[in-house]
């Protein structure tokens, strides 16, 4: 899988995770905090977030066979 494919897969996974959190979470915050959160969710990932996703994707799932 090339880096372009990896980036697309990571972007898709990130978008799906954000959608899931939005669909299954209730946030009770003031307007300023809400704006900060939604701005973060709408922004491109930081280098640290990208590296974190790469680390997560490399971890073997506990339910996966040996």
C-alpha cells in the first residue's frame, strides 16, 4: 500500500471515527468550547495525530488470531 493509499485510508478512518463520535455522543458545553471542538474536528490532522493513527493501525487487534 503506497503512502497516498495509506493517507486516504487514514483520512477515511478518521472521518468515520468523527462521524461515530458525533452520532453517539452527547456533549454539554458552553458555546465557546463547542466551537473549539467543532473547529478541531473540521481541521486537517496534525502531524502528531497522523503519527498516532499510524501507531494505532500497526497494533494487532486483541480479537485477531495469532
